[in-house]
C-alpha cells in the first residue's frame, strides 16, 4: 500500500481532496476522504465522529496496574520468534557463497 502511494503520488501535481458523507445520524457521522492526483485515488481515509454524550460508568476505560515496559517479561512467543529469526539469519549466512 505504501509503495503504491509513493509510486502514484507526485510532489508537483496538486492533490485534490474529496469528502463524501457516508452516514449522518443523530449521534454519529462518518466521512470518506479521497486524495486524488491526475484523477487517480492515491489515499483513502474513513473517519467516524461521535457527538459527546453522557455515558454509563461501565464504559469508562479503567487501565490495569501493569509494570513499565522496561520491567515487562518477554512472552514465550517473542522468545520463540527471536530464536527462529536468529536461526534463519545464521542459515542464510552459512549458505552464502564465499
């Protein structure tokens, strides 16, 4: 996706933004924004907006008490990924022609 945007975009040609109303409700609104150059869509954004309203207490996000990242333990998956990736790198280096 990023490569397609970089290949299609040009810094000299202006970008035209088109905003489409996808949905307008009493509490929510959704917009789709397309960025175009030379008639081609190079980027699409879909954004939703909500009117500020009084909500229930149970909807408030209560974050758990967790240690900072420096003190976090490495998960089993991360350990396995690290070992597999290290093995793949070692195999590529040993198989390379001198």
